C-alpha cells in the first residue's frame, strides 16, 4: 500500500485520523488494527486515532471530538472562535453541534442538537465549524465577557448587518434571546442604557451629590459631582464611535482637566458586567476630592 495518502491526512489533521478516512485511503481493517496494536496509533475516541509521535495538542483534541461526533458534526461557540483565532485560548470544554435528530455523547464536550443551514457552516483547515457570524453570536452569549467580545468583533471581523441576518436565520437556538438583547444594545451603541444603569447603581449604593447633564465650557457632562469637580463619562460600544467622535471626546476631556475637573470614564461593558467595581472607583475618587 502507498502510505502517501495516510501521511498526507495525518500531516494536515494534526496527527488525527478516523477509521473511515483510513479505509477510504485504502488501509484494510487488519492494517488499522496492526497500527493500534503496535502503538503506532492510539485511540482517542471510538473510530478516531492519534499518531503516536504526536502530542494530544489543543488542535488535535478539537479535531478528535468533532470527528468523534460523526457525519455533519461541527464545532461552534468558543471552540469555533478559538479555531478562527478570535479567542487566544481554547475552552476547557469544547462545544460541538450534531444535526437533529441524532444524539451524541462525547466526554469533555457540550453537545447541542441542531441542524445548521449551509450558509452558517464552513470548513477551515479541514475542520467543519460554524461560519464567522454565527460563531461570534454563539460565543458572545457563552463567555463571561460576551458583550466586550461582540464589541471587539464588530470593530474587527464582522458587521452588524451580517450578525443580524445570521441571528434571524437561527431563531430558537440556545442563547437567542440573550443575543437579541446584545444586538439591540450594539445597534444603539449602548450609551444611554449604560448611563441609566450607572444612575441606578449610584442610587442603589446611596451615593449622593451628583447631577446629570451639567454644562461646563459648552460641554454637557453625563454625571457630575460638582462639589468634588468629578466628572463621570459613560461611553457606549467602541465600534459605534467613529474617529470624529473619538477626537471630540478627547478634546472635551482635555478642556475639563484644564478647568480643574477629574474625569472617570466607563464603558457600557464596565457598567453592565462589573458595576460594583465601577462604584468602588467612584467612591475612591470622591474620597480623594
């Protein structure tokens, strides 16, 4: 037998190969058994093997679980995001989709049953995963800093139109309601909601002495502690701010500082995800003023 097809597969699949692939490459069942018995290959899952001279690296691990899930399976959410380079590290637990109505149980994986439309899947480096927009949406509703991830994605990798169209095609999936809220906040920029949230937390923690929309040198401050000359500025999602807005905000902050004001800036993500830390920073600034 010519070993070239097998070696090519192993080289391009991080040392991982399935029984079906080996048979398609002209290996016989006896030859497959021999490789396992002589420890040339080790079994990772039923019908999925790793070349013995390869480490069980993150890429090999993800390939193996997708292959083990069977035909039509693909990685989604944080697993697909890591595969595409959108996340720096693979998740501890991989996220795999199998088409309905098939079931699959794979150790170390969260498996969802859903038939994904063809436009929302892709093959990258020989592995089937969800396409970029659906990967971003599924990841944003899964990881702890999902809104910041979505904001970063809109700055670098996708558009709101693509995300919205993908969301509409995939109604009813796990996390869809949360994604609807995230997309609504992304569409409006989140600035007004962030300000409302911050005011809510100031009242909740009984922090007094502030007013909203205080005018200083022609600029309106979101929240101002006039006695302490402390301005609180609340920014929306970064992708919503163009160069002109960024320059205007910088000029405004410089004017305030030259007028003797101290300025604290918080993003929508700060206020939404970690309001207690925001309140602590404000209290600390007030104690120094």
